[in-house]
């Protein structure tokens, strides 16, 4: 009888599924933001599918910390999974990440993100700048614009004196060199500052105008082919948590991350930009930068690109990486 009971207990245990490993993901964008709804949430559902339910991802409705803290939160295990902008971290730990922040990089978020994953994730060794985590994704949005509610920027001098919100990084240096005053703040702070007149404008995408309810406070939006700037994003999991998963599950999650996630999130950005432009209609004056403004942008951008390339030191060729990037996205800078 004792042997029979032990055998039955063994059968019951083998028939009982093990509890899933739940990964906690901190998210600071609004819950209905198109990137959350159309990229992170579908990815989380697919994690459960490809691991046959052994791993699940719970995206928190409220962030576990401020947006600039999100990389450290993943590295330190405060959250299992996080995402954010490299430029939100104000030290220089993500120096090579600037590859994807420059002007004239590309108008398609899928091509941008796939090129960024390949080049920054490859020869520029993104993993080395994200120690303590495992990279799930690296990506960029569509072309960045300069929006303001003061005047149309028809010549370089029109930038003088404007107070422009920037997400940090390259675009802050660009705006400053053109004579405006850059003010760093996270995306979620912009509505209050713009509506109260603390800032005159913002470096943002098309979709951000609707995602953060800014349309009523913007009059003019300037574009250039390939984007005035871009932002670069990380998507990471705590290294110890990652290593605690089985080899089979890590392989399954990696297969839907990386380049596959770059395509997924790039499509979400593209779709969001198209929807935003349709929703905004003629409420804002969208215009192409004049040749004089484009020339000024190129002059400043080339100096900042060279300075960045020189700062990388031996073993990393920033100029070659930028040329390869633009070759992948089809942008020619004359």
C-alpha cells in the first residue's frame, strides 16, 4: 500500500504543471501609448506562447520609478524588464548608443530600428554598454521634428531664443548650437510645461503630438528628409533573472526579440505616425525646412558626428558605423 501511495503521488505531481515564471515589466509610457499597445503588449503575450506558458510577463500599469531610472532598475533587479531612452541617462555610459540619435538617418522606423540593432548591437558592442542586463531590443522611432508655438523657422536665426524641450543627448547639443535653449525633460512632463508656457516648443515625433495631447499648443512643425534627430531606446531584462530561465526558454524569447522586435516596434511607430498625421490634419502647419536651415543643420550635425566618432577611442569607427547605417536606410547626406 505504501508503494502504491508513493506511485500515485508521483503520478499526480508529474501531471501538475509547474507555476509559470512571472517577469515584472515596469512601463512609464501612458498605458494606451501605441508602442505599449502595439509592441510591448503583443511581445509579452508571445513570450507566454513561445515558452508554452512557462514564462509570463506582467506589464505594470504604473512605473516602478522615474523614466530616467529605468535602466538602473533593470540592472539592479528592482524590475525584471524595463525600457527607456539612452539619452535619459545623463552620464556617458551609453556613448556608442548615440549612433542612432543624429540628423538625416531615415524616415522609416522599421529600417532605422533594424539598422540600429545590427550596427550598435554588433560592431559597436551595445552589450558592453548594458552590463548587468540582457538586451531584448534596441530601436528608434520615425523622423524627429521640431515643433513650436512662436514662429515658423525659415532661416537659422529664427531658432534664436526659443526654449525647446529635448530628450537629452545629441538633439540637445544640436538645438544649442543653432541658438535655441534646450531644456531636458521626459516625455510625460511636456504637456504641463508647454501648456503653461515654460517651453516654446519640443523635439518630438508626429505620434507624440497626439499621444501627449500637444496639438492645441503647437502651431508650427518643421521636418527634414531623414529626420532632424532621433532617439535611441533600450529594452532589457535583469541579467540574473535572464540566466535563471531555462536555456530552451531563453532561446525562444530571443527568437521573438532583437531584430524581430525591431521590426515589430518599428511598425508600431510607423502606424502611430500615420494615424497622428491624419488626426492632426491642418491644425498644425507642417513644413519642410528651407535650404538655408537644412544647410545650417548639416554644418552643425557634421561637427557633432565627428566629435562623437573621435570620442569612441580605439576599436570603434563611428564614421564608418554612420555610413553603414545610412547605407541600410537609404539616406544620402551631401
